[in-house]
């Protein structure tokens, strides 16, 4: 029989050995001929399967909506300062990406984890939010620096509208909205933010599409695939900010003394 030498690497998502590269077994020519988009490529390379059109469209909408949020947010600020320090594209990009985390853009996975756990255990929004408070954990996916109950995040509305029209079920999203109704009754800045909207809606995508087993959904949530959407999306904007600063020939940034409280 065949004797197979042990390998040092196992890879299951792509293959470059044939005439053309394949993503999850689908040859590149099929991807192009069938008019696949970036949502389909993400489905193949991240989830190792082709997803229905409404799912790939949802993924693409997430990417478009999260591509940028102006120059003042953590990521763009870091990228701008780095580009102005004369650093190259990759350095400027990663400097911005490194700010993505539990407070900024990287709360999607935790939002999915906590909303899923609370919904699956049939916790009321009150029990969920007050339970988190007792544990001293801020609810991921809730709260924003500038968005308010009376100045909602348009991106969240757009995602919800798309899902309500195209998803077979939006039970996790509806739960997140009930949580938001409760948190807004406590403080006006405790809106469902874009991380929370994507986290809850992705649970609906995974559960409602019929394309994933319960075990696979648990694994996706546990490993934490979903912050990848924000990282990928925001890279588009951060690259744009790098080019912008270089095009404008902006000098080295130095923060003004007046804006620092020097104290002992
Ligand atoms: N859950 C519960 N209570 C909260 C939350 C939350 N998610 N956010 C704020 N609060 C309450 C707390 O009582 C907080 O007081 P504390 O500092 O004693 O905990 C009070 O509101 C005021 O909080 P601030 O720090 O002034 O709020 P800020 O505007 O600075 O925070 C932030 C905004 C960082 C987004 C915060 O709401 C948070 O940590 N949310 C959870 C993480 C998250 O979802 N991040 C993604 C944001 S969207 C994006 O980045 C694309
Ligand atoms: C973003 O998308 O960068 C934001 O929601 C964060 C912010 O502070 O606006």
C-alpha cells in the first residue's frame, strides 16, 4: 500500500497545486465565471462552504458598513499618526488594526457569545444585563461614544432592515433589541452598537441558514470568527487613511501640550 510521510502542516481551505487555485474545492475559474463576490470568497475560505446569496450579501454589507468611520476613531487615529511618522503602508495599517479589541470593533465575538448564551438560557434582558453587572462585565455590543437613543447608528438600522427582509429568522437580533430597550432605560448611550448588531445577526445567519450544525455554530462562536469581519472591513479604511496622509504630505504629528493635563 501507499506509505505517506508525515507532514508538518495540515491545510483544508485552499489548494494551489493544480492548474488553478481552488478555494474550498472550488476552482478560481468557477468563482469568476459564476460572478462570485467577496462574500462568496469569505464563505469558502472561512466557512469552507458556499452560502446562500442572502448570506454572502449580508457579509458584504457588514464589510461595506464597517470599512470606515472617519478619522477620529481609535484605529484611524493610530494609522494617521503612524503614516505621518513616515512609516510605510503595512506599518500604518497594522498600527490601526492593533487598536481593534474589546472596546473598539472587536466586541463582535463576545457579543455573539454572551447574547447566544443568554438567549439559549432564556434569560430575560433584565436578568442578563443585571447578571453581567454583578460580574463586573460590560455587555459587549452595547454602548457607543457618540451614538445615543435619540441619535441611533444608521449602520445598525441598515443591517437590521436587511435581515428582517431576507433572513428566515431574526430571533437573536430581536433578543439583542430587547436587551437594548432595557439598557436604554438605564442610560441614553447604551445603544446596540454595530458590533452587537453584527454579533447577534450572525448568530441568526448561522442558525437560520440551515448550513451549519449546532456543533459547528458552537465552534465558530467559541473560536471567534466574527471579529475577522471588522478587521477585514476596517483595513479598507485604514489603507485609505494612509494614502490620504501621504497624498496630503502631512508632517510628523505631535500632540499639543494644551490638550494634556500635566499633573502630579
Ligand atoms: N454595558 C454595561 N454598562 C455600560 C456599557 C456596557 N456595554 N458601556 C458603558 N456602560 C456604562 C457603565 O456604567 C459605565 O460606567 P463604568 O465606567 O463604571 O463601567 C458608563 O456607562 C459610562 O461608560 P463610559 O466609559 O463613559 O462609556 P464610553 O462612552 O466611554 O464607552 C464603549 C463606550 C467603550 C463602547 C462602552 O460602551 C463599552 O465598553 N461597550 C462594550 C464594548 C463594545 O461593544 N465595543 C464596541 C463599540 S462599537 C465599535 O467600536 C465599532
Ligand atoms: C467605528 O465604527 O469605528 C465606531 O463605531 C467607533 C466610534 O467611536 O465611532
